[in-house]
């Protein structure tokens, strides 16, 4: 997957110089802090729990060079990828802090002219956005395995001949489906990648038809870490973070 290689290459040099300080694998989200003051989170991705351990071949990354954990973004284990994506967001933390905010999704909806008549496809169920779309009477198709919504084959067809805008969950990075999904969009579809896991680094997505990234930046670090440890969801993490966005010129 080219996206995995790009993410690795963009942070490999920094990963040699920075150490993993703390790794917290929560039920909802995973958090990583780094020796340079960074913090990043990612969705903890697993299908089902079949034993008392979610981690195969346990290794303690804390105190080790970040490069060792970064390499897992090139693997296939979704738990390891969750940890690696959290690390990437931590390594990118200082740059992400400088990005502009969109706390109420106003930029998101204005930039892509989302109103009645615009057809929206959504991978992942973003409840607050779904509510707004329904209020605006926007036609909506959703694909979300966890919620049992949509059929992949039919959804992909709609990406090619129906949708105007695609809201794509950054969880697709964790299960390695981002590039597969985007191969099915037609050239006129405007795509936004959203979610707390989103790596806010434009260079990683240059090869893909993505027009905007929307993620979060933890501000009250201890509160965010506590939320991760306690298995609390996105709504609470947002309270202690800022919603950042990055627009592309394509």
C-alpha cells in the first residue's frame, strides 16, 4: 500500500531521533506520547475479542526509538497499525497544532457546498454529520461494517456514478481499505477524510483524490489520556482537543 509507505517515509528520520514515551491501548482509542512533547491518538481497531490478549508477539515500545513502532504501519495487524498511526499523529503533533480550526464543521460544509441536492456518500458512520445532512435533506448513502450499513459492491458503484461528495473515515487506514475505496470514485467526487485518527499531513495523500483532511489535536493532554484509558469515546475526546482541518488545492 503506497499510503503506508508514504506515512513511514515521511516520519522515519524523526522516528530515529524521538522515543516513545507512553503507549496506551484503550478499548476505544489508542494514545502515544513522545519524548519531544508530542501526543497522538488513533481508533483502536479490532473485529472481536477472542482471548485475554489483543496484542500478538508483545513488545514494550516505551523508551525505545519511535522508528521501531513506526514500522508497524507497514504491517497487516490492525492493532499494531492503530499504535503506529497514533505514533504518526504524535510525531506530527507540533505541525498539527498550527493548523486552522473548524469546530462546528462550517468550513467542511461550505467548502464542498453540501446542501439539498448534493449527493453524499459516507464510509463510516459520523453521527453528528449524519444529523446535519438529514436536517438539510441531503441524499446520503452509508457504508459501515460495524453498524451493518450498506453493501460494498453497490456502494462502490455509487461512488462512480452517483456521489458528489465522499466523507471517508480515517479508520480506513487501519484496515488498509483507503486506496481501494478511492479507486472507485469518479474524478468529480470531492473527498474528505475525517476522524480523530486522521494523519494531518498532506504529503502522505498526494497520490490520492483527497481534497480535505479533518482531524483533532489533543490540547489538554492528561484529559485526553484519561479518556483513552477509561474507554471513553470521540465526544469526550473532542472536549479536550481542537478540530483541525487541512485543505488541498487539487
